[in-house]
């Protein structure tokens, strides 16, 4: 609905304050409080840090030890678990020669001065790799009582790796992520299905990301004065120092991580997302109606956007800003307003592509190429897609803080589904990836290319480091997106929107599991979806139905022993039947539908006839086959399974339709034919 009346617009704007019964939580349970002072030595590619950590016991347990992540030790040598699993590469980017990085704790002590350094023990909870040094355990001289706190001071040095896997340096460019000793998550009983409380602290694996508790961060970053610095949160001060350096102070509450970047070549651009001018009154009204909420509940806040751009890609600045605003707008409308005041978008330096496409609270790294400055590459929507996707992680991972080690699909899959919806809405479902020299490619078509009948060896829900080689991306990104799109088709757009909104509101600033999402989906939809999750996320099967055969012929003329209306019996041969009778009888039509996959799912089958309207049949898909028979005056022309393409998990659409004419199958578009051959190439390559 387009609101044309200025009086109605003013009335809606006047309601811009938060609702009295806002279901979004105001802030997180602040388990951690970090005050960090870090100095960059640009000559030696290293950092020196000191942090004061206050950890608050979130449980009713008495806790006698602390566990920490030392993520940079994943790059310490080729014996770490990360290197053993990855072979020194990530997302096609290889470890540069002599690009090692590591962390060394110089001192760890309690706030009262009690030294804990000698108590540090390296652990390897996920494998038997004693050479891995990404996890430490620290027994305490005195346990932390239930709901009590402990304060520590940690001093450390770190050598940054050359960028190839998220973090490190390339020439004068620094992307510093997972860089400080970070306390693990102590999960109280009841969290994510735990029966007893305990530490959740996994090693840094090739196929895993991160998991941490919410809290406060105040970080002082000292770099040579020539560097432009960006970081998580708000910059609350900059101090110039007599030694030629500058100290940048950033602060942020209610986040569970902190990252920063520095580069003297950044072109800095600032913009602002306005909850008043970047969203129309009609969009607010439509969202409120879709979700069954008041306009106040879907009202968005203003956000300051800062883009740190590489000089050679200046023409793409507006593309980044537009994409960031799209993310803030639609994720905010659908799931709840973005609660932070800032968003920083980082364009990685050429040669540092490994740090691109990554998310940290209020700071994301995008990714592009100078080639996309020019026609015809401007409609290759890589900058937009990466920016929207990485911003989406502010909601799925940033605010709904799932355990990416154990259930990565709740982060990557939800973000892929949500960002795909944004891209389809903004750029069109057929062109949301690219329009290039006549070729058009949409997001759904692209992700369906990754599916294959051979995708039967892993589950969506399993620890990130346990997937078979090459399978992680499909089961964590593509299959969950296909599953959520299919679930939306099953439940309907309105119900699906309310499921996701309720889930986000209920679990914002918390740590849900897959079971928690399943419960919300069942509650909001009013349907038992156990059968769906058991097959799709907990099982290994594939979904595929085919039209195996189709015929439509005139019924044969009477032959054999026939009783007539006058009570007599006649013996008729086929040769005795009149041609008129044989040519004017009803059509007898048969369609054989087969389930060639192991997943059962309800499907619609549309039968199209000559001279009459189509017939729609819904089959529960439980049996291995179903035959449809029809007798009537109209010739059957074709049968098509799921003609609206709502069941996106369907492995192949090429076998989903047939005609009765000699061509056998329904004619496909060139796009569908291209997709079919690519699917077969991927399957043949074992992908």
C-alpha cells in the first residue's frame, strides 16, 4: 500500500517512539566485561595487549576453572588442528609462505595480583592433537561462587599471520579478528539441552567459526598515526601521542566479540540510515500487518554507517552504502530493529581476499574487485550480496548467538535464507545474482545448482568439523536455505514471517539450539513439524519426485463378449468396431508419479488438458509411487509436479514434468537446460 496522504504520514511518524510492550529485550545478560589496551607494531606485524576481564558466573554452579580460546595459535605451525584439517587453505585462499601467526600469554593473574600463569594448561577437547594450542584451561586458586564474578589481568603478545583465513595483514592492511585471549562460554544446565552445567570450548577447526557470551567491551587501539582505524562499536575518542602514534578508543555493550582494522589507504565515507526517511509509511504498515504487530513494534532506529573503502574501488562506494541500508531496513523490519548505533563496512585490500566476507558485531568485511567498477560487470552483484549477507549475521550470530561450532546452520543457513530474500526483493528473484551480457541468474537458481542426488553423506545438524571433505558449505549454507524456502512454501509467507520474528525476539541476546527453533516453529504454526526436521536437518536423504510416464489415448472400442441393452449377448472382435465409435470415445489417461528420493513431502501435481482448465492434485508423497487415472472427453496434455517451484529442496526439476506428445518432457527454458547440465557436472565431480 502506498500512503499518499501527508497527514497520515505525519501521524505515523509521530508514533516513532518504542512501544510500551516492546517484545525485544533491551540488553543482554552481560557475562563478560573486557577493558583492552592493544598496540600495533606495524614494522614487526605484531600486537601487544593487556586486558582486564571480569567474568560473571551465569549459573548456579560453583566453577573452579576458566577456559579460553587462543585462536591465533591456529596459524602457529602446520601441526595445529586447523592446518591438519585444512591443509593450509580456506575458501580457496592458500596460506602464504612463512605467514605464520601466534599468541603468547606473558602473564595471567587475578586482579589482586595472584599469579595464574603457571596454572595454564593447553587442552584439545575435540581430538587427540596435543600440538594444537588454541584452547587453554586455567584452574583457579578459589572457585567462583554461583552468580559471583572474578576479575583477571592478562598480558600477551601476538604475531599476526599474513591474511588468508579471516585475520592478519597484507602490506599495510590489517584485519584483526579473533585476536585476544577470549573466555569460553560456561553453559548452565538447560542451555541448548544441557543436563548439567559446563564449559563449551572447542578448538579452532578449518570448518568452524565462533561462540561467545555477551558483555561490554572498551578497547584502546594504538597504531602509527597515519593509519585509518575502524572497529566494533562507537569511537568515543582519539588521542595523538608524542611517539607518532594515535590511540583510538571504541566502546560497545551487548556484543560477544570485538574486531578492528587499520590501513593508511582507506577512503572513509560516512552515511546514515534513517528510520523515518529510508522506510516508507506504507512499508511500516505492510510489515505490521504481515507480522500481526503494531507499527510501533516494527519501527526502526537510525544507524550511522561508515565505509572504509580501498582507493581503487571508489566507484562502488554507493553500492556498499545502498546494500548496507537494505540490510538494516529489511532485517530490522522482519526480525526487530538493529539495536546498535553504528555499522562499519570494510572493503579488504587487494591481495587480502581471505579477510573478506566475514562478520563481527557492528563491523563486517565485504569483498569486491576493481573490475566491478566497469560495464558490463556493474550488474554482477557481488558487493551487494556480500554486504547484505554479512550484515545479516548481525542478527543470526550477532544477536541470536548460536553455537557456530556445533550448529552452524542456525547462523549461516538463516543468514543465507534471509539475505536471499532481501536480494530477491531489491534486485528481482531472476536477477539477484547477476545480469551479464543477456545471462540472468537469481539466488534460488544459484543455490539449487549446488544440490545433487549424491548429497546423502552428511546432516545439516552436526558439528562443523565432522563433515565429509568438501561438504561443509552445502550443508551449512545452501541446504538450510533451500529447507527454509521450502518450509515457507509449506507454511505460507505470513506464518513463516511470524515464526522467524517470534524466534528472533525470544532468543535475542541468548544462545538457542536447533530444538529451540523447532519448538518456536511448531508453536507459531500450530503444526507438528517433527517429520520435516527429522528428514531435512537431522537426516541425510534427498527430496526428488518425477513424472515417470504419461499417456492419454482414446478408449478402445468394445470387443469381446458384450451384453447389450436388449438382453442379448454378442461376440465382437476389434476389427468389427466402427471407426466412428473408435474415434469418438472418451480419453483414458494415466500418469505415473514416483518418489525417487528418500525424503517424503507433500507435492502438488497439475494436469493440463486440451479444451478445458487444469486440474490440481495434492499427494502426500508417502508411497514410492502413485498412479493417476482419468477417463473423460478431454485429452491430457501434460503433468507437472510443483509447477510453482515452491519445493526448492527438490533435487531436479528436469524430471518433474512430461507431455503426452513425442517430446516426452515439458519444454524447458535455456536457463533450466543450462542449470540441468551444470547440476550433472557438479554431481559428476562429486560435489
